[in-house]
C-alpha cells in the first residue's frame, strides 16, 4: 500500500502501529514508519503556521509521538537486555 500512496500520513502511522502489535514487536520498523508520519505532520504544521492557517491535526500528531516514544522504549529495553545477556554469557560472540 505504501508503494502506491507513500504520501498518506495515515498509512505510515497505521504501519507503525501494526509493527508494534506483532509478537514480538518490530520496533525498528515501527520507528521508521512513525518517524515518517511525524515528519509529514510536522511539514503540514509548518505550512499551516507559515500561511497563518489553523493546524487541525494536533491530536493525531500527538498519537504519532506517543507511539514513537513507545517504539523507542521497546528498542531501548531490547538493547539493554541484549547487553545484559552478553555480559552474563561471556562465551557468546558479539555480532
């Protein structure tokens, strides 16, 4: 879908949320998709400010930020767990 309509913010957002909903969550891809949605919202917001228009998508943008924070927390915790695992198992080679 994104290949056909890569300028649709909602598709980027939904893709990011879907990646968080998998087991285990695909936080890396989620961050990529949600960051793209955020960039698009930010460009839209800047356009509105420059043209003295009301930005009507703040609540949607806030949802993107919330999910982006969640995905980054998952990445942080998985990287911490990976470091701890390697420290606890010195015979494990680092990749």
